[in-house]
């Protein structure tokens, strides 16, 4: 069921965000992380619901249940919602950025997977952009939409 704009959307979205936050709190209780800061103030809080920390690592999580009735997030939709801008800023600051949603972003997931597997940028550019969809998506991201 895809929620309608307004109250129903807020209720479903807030419930999803709340469940994701509780899941992270359980990771703190299990000892995997040290702290969580929900709706952090200042620059670190822009575009994220919370920060999650352990020694040497700061994660920031942005949670969006879904994008209307779309079955997946495309790059223009992520740009429209400022997800790409926030991700770039947080990663540039040395944080791990997590975008959490019920609906996937297949091309972004595939690019990220291939980037993690490549030992360096040159190898990624030469061997990972193996089809037109991936090349187009990479160019979109590189040109900042």
C-alpha cells in the first residue's frame, strides 16, 4: 500500500523512521556502537535523522520510507529530495552516509557495490562501468545532476 500525501504519509513515514532508530539503539545495547544522537544540532544534523558512533567511525542515517508510488528511487528523485547533496557533504566530512528506504535505488546500489570492490578510481572507471545505465548514472553523479 502506498500512502497518500499528508497525514497518512507522515504516520507511515514516522513509524518506519522510528523502527529504524530503535534497531540502531539495539546495536548500542549489544555493544556494537557507543552512542546515538537523534536529530543532532548543527552541521552534522543537516539532512539526517541521527548519528551513530563507535571509535573511529561516525555514521549518519537519512530515512525516507518511499518516494510516492515509485517502485524505486532514481537519481533525479534522490537529487530532488537533497539526498545526493547531503550524502556528498557528509562523506566529504569523513562520515559514512546511509540512505534507508523501503524502496531501493538499484543503480546507486550497483555503483556503490562496484566502487567498494575496486581498489582505486582508475580501476573502477576502466572495469566497473560496463553498461550504458551505469555510465549514465556515474556521469549524472559526477556532474552533480
